[in-house]
C-alpha cells in the first residue's frame, strides 16, 4: 500500500484532486466520517477495502448530492423510497435500491441493490456537486472498530494510509445513517441509525425492523460484534456499581444523564446531562474512544430509553459489548 503524509484541511479543491486521481480521502458527514473514493473506479474502490482492512463481502454506500443523481444509479424508485427521499434527504438515511449497470459490482459486493445516501454536510455536499462521480464511502475506521466523529479520529487510525482528510468539524448526529430497504410494498429497516424509526413511520407508515444478528446477515455492518472498543464493554441496568461487581477492575462508565454511584466520577462520561437522546447519540462514539484510550480496565454502560435515537445507541452498545 502507498504511504502518505496525511494532511487534515478544509480545502475542497485538494479533496477533489485526490479523488479524481483515484485516491481515498476522509470526508465529513452529519453522521460519522467516511473514507471516500470514486465509486465508479474499481481501483479506487479497492483502496477503500485495503485501507480499512475490510472484507470484500461487505458492500459500500454510494454518496451523491441530489435526487436526480440517485435516479442515474438505480432501476426504479418505489413510492415509499420516493417519499423518504423527499422527506429526509439530505439526511441520516440510506436507501437500498435496485442498482443499474452504472454502479460496479465491487461497490455492492455483487448484490443487486445499491445503498445510496445524500449526506447532510455543507463541505461534502459541495464536494459531491463538483465531482462527476458518486463517492463510495464506508465509515473511516479500521473494520470492526468505532466509527470516527472528528477528523482527528480519522487521522489517529488512518494516518499514512490516506493523503487527505477534509475537516468538517465534529459530526452533528454521531451515529451512522439508518438503512432501509424495500420488498414489495414493505419497508424494512436493516440498521437503526441517525434517523429515528418514529420519524420514518410518520412518512411511510409501519416499517419492519430486521437488524439481524446471524453470521451471514444481509447487512454485514450488522455483524454481532462491531463498532467495538478494544476494552471489554458490559451493559447492565444499575444504580450503583461496587468494586466486587466490576471484578476489582478500574472502571469507566458511559451513562445517560446521571452518574452511577460507587465509581469515580472522573472515569464516567454523561452522554447528555440534560437527558437528550440526540445529544447522547452525538457523544457516544467519542466517549467510547475516550475510555478505550484511558487507563480504565473495563467499561460499563446502561441500557438507554428504547425510543428515538436511543434505539440506535442501544444497538451500537450491544454490538460493542458482543
Ligand atoms: O452514516 C453512514 O451511513 C456512514 C457515512 C460515512 O455515510 N457510512 C457507513 O458506512 O456507515 P459503512 O460501510 O460503515 O456501513 C454501511 C453498511 C454496512 O453494514 C453494509 O453492509 C451495508 O451498509 N450495506 C451497504 N450496501 C448494502 C446493500 N446493497 N444491501 C445491504 N446492506 C448494505
Ligand atoms: Mg462502518
């Protein structure tokens, strides 16, 4: 693999130049940072897999900037998909649509659907408008690790492997997009994410949730163990935690809005002191990284309220603990 002196910057032209040359670039979105390459160039897409250490059976999301562009890459847009596009794009939602021949099989790992989204970030939207190809982009983390929510997170893990990271600040949503596909007239959520199911249901009615944990899941990001810190993470409903319960380990806690008794507050992170699930989602991955990098030996968390973005938070915590 080529080696680079990775630069972090805000220059769209530099990002564009590298992408046009077939290199990979870190890009900001509202959910998490992506590792982008020209989706129509197989050699460029292959670099994504090797930089991330990602298995080729795990398909990528194609990012574009408008509804009209989406139509260039798919065979048709079901009515419910159309309604979701109109209501939520750009935004933290990804649609699985029947692909046409424009999208290479490498992007979709041979599936007949392509995952498409319009990210809601001004720098990346401008970049996409200036490019004449869509960007394939998974989250910009080594496969299986926590997704990055700042340019620095990307740098920490991918430095020397990519030439440029476009810095768009800390992401505002903080968990990956909600992935939704269509079978006949039914809409199916395959990944809980940054757009709440309740909001989706207001637009298209009841959806089925299938965030399958099998070993051969439809969406490999749904592997049972994923988004994981290196340290052991345990989810437990508790008000207090004793040193015996933690196995005499120095313990970190990811909590919602109140500290857990019995543990040093210096090792606890409240995701939202005001009890706001959107704010908690935004802070989740940075908290996991922070405790992973600290000297705590074990990480504990609590189940979050199972509504709104609390569902995506619980999903990520569960996979991080698997
Ligand atoms: O918010 C996001 O979606 C971020 C930002 C960068 O856009 N991207 C992201 O990409 O999370 P990634 O590759 O980390 O996760 C994409 C998930 C994977 O679990 C993949 O298996 C699934 O989408 N996926 C992609 N194409 C698919 C397809 N055609 N059918 C089913 N699942 C698909
Ligand atoms: Mg990912």
